[in-house]
C-alpha cells in the first residue's frame, strides 16, 4: 500500500489545504504545517516576497526540529533531574576552576575523546556539574548516558545473567559521553568491579567519560577491591583527563542552612498580622 492510499490523486480532487496538510505530514514538517498560514498572513501584511516567506517557514522548521532533537537526547540520557551550569553557585566551591568548567561546556573534550573526573567530599555539587555538562553535550548534538556506578554495575551483572551483556556494552560504548556518578559510595564486588573496568577499557580513546567520586584516587582500591584493577582503570581513565577539584563545605548543607535561616527570620514578620511577639522572651502574646 502506498503512502498516499486513501488520498485524492491530483489537486482537483481535494482541497489544497487538505492535500497540503497530508503532504507536510508525509514529509514530516509539522512546524511548517502549524505555521504556514500565520506566516503567510504576516508576509502579506509586510510585503514579503515568496522566497523570503519560504525561508521564514523553513527556518522555523529547523529551529523546532533542533529543539525536538535536543529534548530527545535529554530523554535518552536518563538524567535523574535536569540541571544547567547557569544555576550552579561557583562561589560556594572556591576550589573549583570555574573557567575550566565553562570551557568544558563547549564540549570540545568530547571531540578529543577526553575524560573528566570530579573529586570532592559529599555535597559539593559534583553531580550538579556532571548534569550540567551532560545537558550542554545534549544541546550540542552529542548522545549522552547518565548512570550511577552502583546502578551501572547492577545493570551489567543483570545483563550478564540474562545473556545480553554484549549488547549493553555496545550501547555504552556507542554513547559519545558516558556519565558515571557516585563512584566510591558503595564498595563493588570483584565481579562488579571487573565489569565496570571493561566499560572503561572499551571506551578508552573511543568516547568521553565523566566520573564523580567522593574519594581521592589513592582510596579507589577500597571500592574496586584490587590494586591491579584500580591501577589499570586509572591508567586508562587519566590518560586524557580534566580533573575538577571540588573539596569544600557541603553545598547542599549550606543551601539547607540558608533556607532554614531565611525561614526563621520570616516567621516573626508573618506572625505580626495576627499575633504579637514579646521582644524579650519571643513568646506569643494574646491580641
């Protein structure tokens, strides 16, 4: 059955609007279909000629198509939440090289198949930076996969048991950017560590990887369980690498404290409308 079965043949057997809508759907030009009438009225009002009318329509289609592609890449990345670098408070982590992070957001490291490792204690925003760099990669046209180390190892072991490990490894290798968050929070079994090492090994000089960890390199053996395996993994991971030092006070704790302080300050002001507060004792007085 042809794509045009059920449609009139020739413009004399159907209204132009119906046929145009059909053809635009077949050509997968939804933005042109949605906008052509409105843009036509605008161009007629402004005296715009036909070539510029078509140019406006096709520009709208291209812009909308790129937006949809970015949204699809973001969905496929499986980010736990969408965060941009614009919302990261760099002043809260003085050890972090802001200029380096902003340079990395241009994604040239992905073209060079280079890696990024963010090291620092818990709560300093390592995941936020990784998510921000992942979002920037999606916006620049790169395929991204986000996962935690524990989740990835679980998926690898499950795939091995179900005889589909090779397919999963190929999918991970195909991603232009693989983000592995929270390496070091959970010790890995010997089998899990070996499977994780294989992922790094297969991606070596084939794709970029971002790793976040709360542990310095010398303590990675405690997670991977083998000095030999840890040495081989670090050898591959750090060959072409940008290291982000993110030690400092907990970013999350500082935000939580600030919110609590703001809430405490706001409470008396809210009480003034319906209550009176004793300035010496802080107790509520009857009105």
